């Protein structure tokens, strides 16, 4: 922290010194005749001397260890010192040789820091490799050779020196292209900020007179772009900036074309009626602005990202895959489209403990909750960005466009899985019921019928020889028939309580509870499965009350609305703090869940325990 504070203090002093040089230079410039090479009241070095130190100070304040900020400070200070010393030399019409040396040295420092070191080290503050050190050596040797030419007054030596420095600067800027090709997505985005602003400086400079002075206006954009790229590259996407600039330019061109066309037509057919052109352009812009903007946006997206980066095209591809695949493969198809659109290594969806992956997902850089009509259905995991020409600043538009479709596909997978589990549960329940019936019929009813058959045979054989024995056997046979009748009644009762058919749901529950039942709504015409589930839930709840509640009273309420609401409330001791759900509670929940409903057990508002079950109709 102490070193960082010292660094910030030094940076502030350098920036203040550069501003002081520029203020002095303003006073000096007012005493010189206007320059012939520019209509502006300042030179390019003035712009560099003000803007580079200020943005360099900002970088050092935020990232004191990054060398980029220090290069901006040094380059800006040398530019301010160079223009000040040059103007002083002109103002005082010559002077001692040391003043000329100051002009040359400050220019050398400006060239070396801003023209060689800055492009070589930007944006991470390190060279691409050790081989690039020879570029610095080449530039320094060129500057040293230039001084030799100055002292020896050999023009040819100075020309060679200038070519060496120019070659070093050209190779330094070429390193930006090499770094862009081999860099990661973050580094590419940072490089784009600088590469987009450089043409505003280089093109006027290469064209020369009479427009080279325009480069002065582009100089502040360079340190500003560097600062944004280093500190806020995630906040402002450079490709988004390019996209919006192109779309805006296209819209302005179209509206201007309509204005010119309407103006020309009005001048031909209605002379001196210029307002018609403005009215036509306004009507056109109001009616067709959104469609034209959408058309331009799609064109720019295709220009920057290709067909795989256009959100609208991706949405169409995704819909096509969903329409032509089953739900299980549809989710994977949507993930394939999203992975191609974002140009990431892999994407995945976590859904009910399972993971569907497209591509290779070693780690997730971003996690997004998938929501279907307000209901969370899973998590979308997005991997790191793969290498490509433009980084994905448009990712938010792609994610916003495709995420709802992915949530739909995930919900369809959940429904399919739930349906499959329901089928498996129904099959399992059916087989268990068949096994129970087989066991009851074989072990109970079958054995009883066998014994009855044996008793009939024994009675028939002893009817004449021993009537008393035959009468005893027939009496046992009659008792056995009563037992068989009870077993059959028990089997029938296990399938569906007969009281439901005889008394209806309210009457059957009232008979079961032994107390009046509160009824709200019409209970006629309820589905048979709902009646059985409600009856069994009440039965289990009453059993728990008798066993555990120590209650003096119990209330049962049946309410029919959009669902059948079953409420069983007692005034007993309530649930113990460490209560754990047993077989009975689990059975009630399962019966409700089989119908898509819910069943919860909680303390009653006035003491005791309450069972609430909602059964869909």
C-alpha cells in the first residue's frame, strides 16, 4: 500500500508538470505568429501533452503496477516538453545548442515511449516474447545514429537513422496484429479499442497536406481508448460500439437519401416547396425506422460475427431444431446452437440432478437460472470463450434471445421425465397390487376354499354312518364360508371402500370420523381417484390422532373449489419438536402426489395438529 501511494504521488507530479509545461506553452504560443501548417490554435504535441498524462495518471491510480500508465505519462510529458522547447527556440530566434538538444531528446523520448514501447507492451505490459526486444534495440540504435549524424553533419547518416526508427515503429505496431491473432478473447477486446482509434491518427498523417492536421483531433481518442480497454473492457464492448455506429450511420444515410430524393422531386414538380422534403423524410423515418434498423442490425451482425452470431438467425435455427426433434434431443440441440452463437468451448444445463452438455465444459465462467413462466427449471452453465476474430460483446443479446427457448426445452425434458416416472410408478403400483391380490387369494381365500372342499367330502362320506359327525362338519363349513365372505369383503374394501359408493365421500368420511364433517361446495361427480385419495388421507390422519395426539376433539373439512381441499384438525398435544415423518405421513403425501397435489402436516393455529391436502380435480 505504501509503494502504491508513492507511485500515485509520482504519477500526479508528472501529470502536473506536463500540464504546467502546456500552460507555459499557451503563453509562448500567443507571442508567435499563427502556424501555416494547421488552422488549429494548438499543435498535435499539445494534445498529446495534455491527454496522455491525464489518462496515464488515471491508469496509474487504478493499476500502479501496470507499465502502460507510466508510458502514457512519460510520452505525454516528453510531448509537452518538446513543443514548449521548440516554441521557445522559435520565440527567441535560436539560442544555445543545449536548447536544440532538448528539443531532439524530448522528441526521441516521445517516439520511444509512444511509438515503440507502448504498442509493444500494450495491453498487458509484457512483450510477446524475448525476440521482440530487438525492435527496441533497432529503434534506440536509429536514434543514436541520428545524433551521430547531427554531430557529424552527415545527411545520409540521418536518413538511414530515420529509416531505422521508422522500421522499429512499424514493427511495434505490427506486433499488435500478432498479439491479436494469438491472444485470448479479453486481450483481443482490449486490442480492438486501440486498433479502432489508430486510423484517425495514421490516415491523415499518411495523406499529409493539406489535411494532416486533422490527426490532432484524433490524438485524445488514443489514451482514452487505452484507459477504457484496460479498466472497463467488460463494461463497454468494442464490437457493440462498432455495431451501433454502423447501424446509426446506415439509418442517417437512408433518411438523408429520402430527404434528398423528396427535395429533388419537390423542386421538379413543386418549385420552392422545400418543407415537403422534410415532411416526407419525417414520415418515412417514423413509419420504417424500426424495420430498417432491424435490417441494418442483422446485416452488421452478419458482417461482424458471421451467420452463427446473428441472434435472429440463431433463434430461427433453434426453433427449427425444436420442431424436428424429440424433447430429449431438443435440449441438446438448443445447447449446440447457443454454443455456436457464443463461440464458447461448451454449455450445459443442470436439470433435476442430471447435466446435459454440449461441447467441452471443464469450468463454467457464467451461471444463469432458467425460469419457465416464473418457475425455476434448472441452471444454464456457459464455459469460457473460444478463440475467434471478434470477442463476444454481443453475448447478452444472444443469451437474452435464446435463453427462453432453452428454458422451454428444459421444461419439456422435465415433463417428459416426470411422465416417464409416473408411468413407471403406475406400472409398479399395478404389479404390487396384483401381487397382493394373488397372495391374498392364494394364501387366504384359496386355503379356505380347499378346507371347505375337504369338509364337504368328509361330510358326504359320514352322512349315513355318522349323522352327528356330518352335522358338525357342516357347521364348520358354514363358519368357513363366513370367513371366506369376510376375506372377499376385505379384498373389495382394499380396492375401494364400499362406503364411498353407498354414502358418498362426505358420508363415508363422517362414518369414519364419528363426528359431523364440514362440507363446502358440491362433492358430487368427483373423480373416483380423488375420492379414494381423500378418504385414505382422512383415514390415516384419524389413525394418527387416535395413536399420538391425545386429542379430545377432531374436525374434518372438505372444500371443493378449483381443487378438493381436505383439512383434518385436532386439539391434541401437537407435533413434537424432533418429529420425523413416518410411514403414515409418507403415505398421505404419496397419495396426494400421485394426483399432482400436495399434503402438508403442520401445527394448527389454535394448538394441536392440522393436515392440509390439496387434490387437483
